C-alpha cells in the first residue's frame, strides 16, 4: 500500500508541476505581448483614437496591418482588449487603461514587460557565467532593464516615499525637515525619480543621486532638467564605495537596489560612516 500511495503522491506532484509551468508559459506570452503593445504605443493609440480595426491602427501608427491583426487577436483572446465581433474594432477594457497607461498610478504594470525581456536578453552570457564563475555586466541587459525599473518604481517614489515611508522613521523625517539643510545620498538612484521625489517632499534637503550605470545617470540628468530642483539635486556617475563620500551625509538611502549590488557591504557602509541611514524594502 505504501508504494501505491507514494506513486500516487508522485503523480500528483508531477501533474501539479506540469500545470504550473504550462500556465506560467501562457502568462509569459501575455507579458511579451504587453511589451509589444507598450513599446510600440499601441495601447496609447487605442486610448487616443478609440475603438480601432487593425487597418485603422496600422494607418495611425505606420505599422504593418498583418502583424497588428495578430497582436490584436491575441490581446482580445486573452481578455486584455475588448473586440466588437461585427466591426472587428478593438478597445481597452475598462480599468485596463490605468494599468497599462497611467504612469502615475500605483497599479501601472506595463513596465513589467520590459523587466522580463531585459532579464532574458543575456541568457547565453548567464549560461556561460555558470560555467566560468564570471559575472554578466549590467549593461548587457540593455535599456529595458533600467527604463523598466524606473517606470515601475516611479509611482511609488512620487506617492509614498515622502508621505509614508520616510515619515515612518520619525527621527529621519524630523531631520530632513530641520535646519541646517540635510545632505542626502540616494545610492543606486537609477534614473533618479527617488532623488527628485525626496527633494520635492523635503524642500530644504540637498540630494546627491549616485549610480555606476552611465545610461541611468544620463536619464536622471535629463529628468532633472526643468524640474525646478536643479539647485538641490545632482546626479553622479561614481562608486558609492568611494571613501571620499564617507561622513558627507546626514542620510544615506537605498531603495530596490541593495540586493542587486555585487558588493553590498562596501557600497552601503562607507558612505554611511558617521551619518544616519535608512533602507526601504
């Protein structure tokens, strides 16, 4: 009886795994299709032009009707878009516009496609790294990684960082409001939305956004232009473990990055010496 029960348990686990991976694959196709719609501006076009056929969408965007037809059918089949079966015009389902288009919403999910695609780009290099023990450079993941991360986290920074997260640490919150103006290091700042949000939420502070990715810092400086924060925010392409940074700040802040660092202890500890520090998530 024991062998029969063990075989039944094994079959149940096998079937559950097969089902899990099959459904995950179906979901992956949805994510990749969302990536196409997001990157080509298809959702935006549907929101602006209203219900559209594949031909109308192709004319509006200068894209191939044949490819658009396939994409629209997939999106309708998966329930992301709605379709009028008589006119074959497609539209965004109610509520999906916020999730796919509203970059200020905490429910904005479209950038997840960029993150998935970015992580898949250097898979050959990742396989080789398993054999050699070497690393895979951050730049190998392409612009989708830093752009997707920035777009995905921006609503959280702009809506929660200075209204909920930092006020949840009263001593830090009080210092950021007080004089003399606090100096803040936003380590691994990426495209800089966290640095800008902190400067807006705390009108006295001076923020140095620090990152080692040149493309991210270039985008951060572009976001800074015209923000009105140019006198209190700067972005630096440098290593946060640089000993010259030690003791220069009242607050060192890292969000969504410590777990990605090759040498997290060095990156976090050196600029923190003789200063207050906080981490989130």
